[in-house]
C-alpha cells in the first residue's frame, strides 16, 4: 500500500463528476467532499456534467408546465 500525499490527486470518472454535480444542484455537498472534488475532477467533465444537469432541469420544468397548463 502506498501512502497518498496531499499533493497527489487522482482523476475521477465522468460518472463520479455527474454525481457530484447532481448533489451540488441539490445543495447537499459536504465541505470535505467539495475540497476533494476541487482537486480531483477534470474541468471538462465538470462543464459537461453541468450542461447535462441544466438541460435535464429545463426539460423537467417544461414537462411540469405542460402538465399543469392545458
């Protein structure tokens, strides 16, 4: 087993990024998770996950409005 140093950052997968962005949208992120995420995520994954999250949010809003307004 190798000890990880504070400077070592392992890159995380796109699905881990999606999960973190989802919890950020909901507003339920622990500070320790946020600090870990800030150093381990690929910025392009974060942008992509954010765009997907926004698109899903808008789609859900449109569906709700179409159900409520005849």
